C-alpha cells in the first residue's frame, strides 16, 4: 500500500503543542482509496531537552511517551499504553523524528499483538 499523510502542530501560547496526524491509503495514481490511522495528542517540554507526549488513536489505544529533543531530532519511548477491549493489544513503542534538509523524517517501531518491538512505519514528509 501507499499512504498519504497530514501532520499538524498547533500552538496557542501555552506550554504545549497540539499534535494531529492522519493518513489514508492511495492507489497507484495517487487517488485516495480509504482513510487509515489517526492520532492526536499533546507534546509538552517540562524542561529544556525533555519531552512528554500523550497520544490517543482512533483504533482504541492511548499512550504516554517520554523522550529527548536536541539538534533537530526528537526521540521518544512509551512509558505506558492503555487500550480498549476491542482494540489490538499494543504494548510498547519507539519513535524517532528528525529535520533532514527541511523535511520531517520519522520512524515508528511498535510492539503489538504478541510481537516484540519492530519497525512499523517510516516516512519522509515534505511541507505543503
């Protein structure tokens, strides 16, 4: 599958960013086939270089992440995951974001449904 993706960060003056990301499956012509994953949450920096992220996903799980930010790079690991009884069991994650030549690159590793932490998603996003 190929995916389209939108990532939005909003800031209103308070000490956090609101984060929203959604993706959709596209066909070989770049046309949208169907909606895919969505996640939303809040990114906080309690002290310089330290990051906290709270995320909720449309497929029934939520996560608390802790990490570090420096030199155009953000790295996060899960500290806790909760999920509804109808969601897939997600138990851990690792995310790495970086600014490379003005593009946002990311890699997301996930442990879920009895599998160990392994690559799940990666992308290079260009500003629209």
